[in-house]
């Protein structure tokens, strides 16, 4: 049996799939050979269609102009967007919902609402050269100076910074009663003291870059602080839970596309007088891939429903780690098998398997490495027991 989705959910799934098939996937090879860019006019058309379908800011409240989709609906959207290579689906935006939940009226009007409308673009400056998985090891500081904070530090892997006009910066408070705790701040990209150090080249071919950004005596008003002092880490954990689930969903979409493409190729590729699909070795790779995809999809859909039902966030934290761990590693295995099935073609950049082979690798690293996810899961098991986590 298939997963018991409602007719409305199936219709949403079909709409987003059709959107990806028509407005995104046809431009993948062009993007691969042109630094991640759409052909002329294609990006504007895709953005317009995404807006028409209500896909942008899908996680934000309707009252603020977002789509207000349920977590399950967001998973269904993310899964279909995951079928697309080259980051072309990143025009379906999901600003961190916690920003809206704690925003002052000024912050809503200055940053949150314009971002929801697509008029402004954000990026998140959290990771540092010596602080990746261990977020508490960040050295970026925010020091009080009257009604301002002065931020000093350097951030790495600032995804989409080249397309953003403001940053959400995580820093440790250097003084005051909350010294040593974390806070988040809105910082304009053009603020004095913000310096783009360099933009490293990465394995994937995305128009969204990941620069290193320095903050040198950057003064921001107290009004730019997000929430209260000391809440920064809680907001980051909330974002990690969300992103880990959506990464798992996108990995399901990638695996689905790879299985489709590899199966079609295997049926048509003739070697030694017969389709290579008839070879048991090929069948076994596809069978293993399909089985793992089904398991990951069941996990992701059920976890999305648990979020919508308001289940214990501490349990959900561990389960999001399980979904991200299994989904990302599953998709990497599927990509590896797909490259093998395509043979020499699977090593060509114009081939979907080659692109996914590179692109999916980072899903085992960002938003918490596979090793960190295992540590979280084991910690949850020790604290709460097996029944609490998986029934």
C-alpha cells in the first residue's frame, strides 16, 4: 500500500512535481555548464510560477503573507524540489519561522515581511572555521556598547550570502549578565565592518555561493537582536530540526529521480544482446535503492505528521536526527549505484547521476554531520528509551 495521503495532499504533490518537471529540470544541464544560472528569462518564469502555486515562504504564517503549509505539506513540496539538481529549486524559500515568532513590529516590517514577499533575501552566518558541529565553540562575539552591540568574528560557509542583502548572525555575548550565551542579530550586508573575505569553490554547481564573511567592529542597534539575550542557541536548534527534516525529504526526492532515470536507462541499454536491466546485479542495485527509499519516505512522512500533531519537541529532535541520518545516507547510496548503472555516462556532468553524486554528499555534513546525528540519537536513547523514540 502507498502512504495514506489525502486527495488534497496528492494534488499538491502533483502540482509541485509538474512545476519541477516543467520549470526547473529542463534547465539543469544549462545551469551545470553556466555556474548554476538559469537560461535568460527562465528564472523569472519559475519564480512567478512558484509564487502562483503558493510555494514561497511556505513555512511562514498566512497572516504575514506566507503560505502557512502544514509540516506534511512542506515535506511533500521539499521532496519534489529534491528531484532537481543544481540548486534550481532553492527559489522555493523557507525563512526560519522562529524569526517571525519573536519579531518586534520593526523587525517584521524591516526584514520578515519583505523576505516573505521576496523583496529581501537572508542568509545565516553561524558556522566558523573552528566551529562546525560544535556550535558552542564559535568565537564571534557581540559586545554591548550603549544601545548597540559590536560584533567581531569570521563566519564560514555562509550559504547564499552572494544573493542576500542581510545576514542573521550568531554570536556569543562578551559581557553583561548573559555573557557566554548566544544571541542572533540582523546585520545588513552593506553595514560598515562587514567584509566578504573570499568565496571558495565547492563540489556542486550552484548559483548560491558559500563565502567566508568577516565582521570587524560591526555596530548593530539593540533593536536588531532577535529575541532575548541567551536565546540564540534555542533558535538554532529549532532551525536545525526543521532543516534536518526537509533535508531528509529532499533526499527522498533525489533518490526517486535517480531510481526513475537509472531504471529507464537500464531497460533501454543493450549489452551482450539484452537490456542490462535483465542482469541480476543491476536488478539488485535498483531493488535495494527502492526499498531504502520507501523506508526513508515512511519515516519522513510520519515525522511530519508528528510535528503537525504537536508531539513532544524533545522526542522530535531525536527523530529529526534519525530522518536526516538515514535519508542523507540512503540518497548517497542510491546516487552511487546510479552512477554505476549508467557506467561511463554516469561520470559525465550532463548526467543526473553525476550531479547528484556530488550534490548529495554535503547532506551528510551540513545541519549536523552524520556522526553528530548518531551522537544525538544515542543520547536520546539513553535519556528516553527506545519506546519513546520509535514506539
